[in-house]
């Protein structure tokens, strides 16, 4: 390895999570602050907690509600579509 080009390596770097969990790892910085760790991440805990970043979950839910209401509401039929629908009904009788 070349000398004086690599950053200093800290074998006992302290990691602090927003949930309060603390642990040590090897890193190139002495202290790391993170938002989510294995102790609070839904994949590892099995809890269905949503991690919302800048309101993206709410935006997705609003968009989903719009598509559901649009798919439930029938579209108005044009004149030709009304005629063909009435013909199909008459044929079934």
C-alpha cells in the first residue's frame, strides 16, 4: 500500500441510531449518526412500521385513493356505445 493516501481507520467507531441503539464498528470516521438500524428497521423487527421521508408515503396514499375512485366510477358512454349496449340487452331477452 502507498503511504499517506489512505484515511485513518478507527477500529472502534461509535454508531448512534435515532432509536437510541449504540454499537461499535470499524470505519474511517470516529463517530457515525444514523436514522435507522437493525434494531428498529421493519425488515429485521417484523413490525410494519413505515419510514416516511419527506411525506412520500402520504403522497402515495393520495395518488392511490385517486386511482381507486376513478376505477370505481364508470365512465359516461358515448352515443354509439349506448346503442350497442341497448342492442346487446335486447338480444339477451
